[in-house]
C-alpha cells in the first residue's frame, strides 16, 4: 500500500471501519440471496442463515483487526493484545456486566408469558434444557468476543484519541 493511501486510511479510519463492518456483515446477504430474493423467504433463509450469521458475527472483528494493522502496525497489535488480556476491575463487575442483560430479558419474558399465551418460553417446553442453556451461553460469549474485538479493540480507542468520553 502506498504512503498516500495509508495516510488516507489513517485519516478516515473511523469511517472506513463502519463501511467495512457494513460490507463484511451485510454484503453477503445481497450476494447469497440476490437482490431479487430480498426480503429472504423462509425456505431460503433456513439454508443460508448460518452463513449469514457467521458473516454478521465476524464483520466487526475482521474490520477492527485489519484496521489495527493498517493504522497502527505491529505496535497496534501489541497494544491490542495488552488491552485484551488486562482485567481492569474485579470479577464481580464482569459478572454483573455479563449477567444483567440475560437476567432482565428472562424476567421480562417470564412476565410476558404469564400475561399472554402468545409468549411461550421455549426452555420450559424443551426436552434438552441443558443443551439449550449451554448453546445460549456459548453463543452469547462468542458474539460478545467477536463484537468487542472490533468495537473496543479498534473503534473506541481510535475515537478516544480525537474525542473526549462524552
């Protein structure tokens, strides 16, 4: 990559990040489904949904890692690795951060299920309760990890260089 292009990427890295995330995450929908098939019908959706979820999952992290390398080079990867494995608070706050959303969602769904028969809690009717819970936990952790690699690994530190916290 030429110096001129690298200067452009560094200057507009935030905008480039958003464009890359959008293209990497949502571009495959148009490519796999084709513009004529949008919105995607249920039959086509069943076949390509796992592929689309994978692209939506990796879009932010791939864009973040790519731009860390282009904007900051090897030093950027060293800083990223150091931030990735640094615990800034106690385990108690990580538990609060990880469990608050699932707990609130569960409470709301339980209340809605009590109020209306339209809301059915799949876990109660499932025969594989432990498998369903385990797959939910793994999915939540994977989504969080892949998302945060991009957003907190590249975008937030990049924005904080130019802007204050507010």
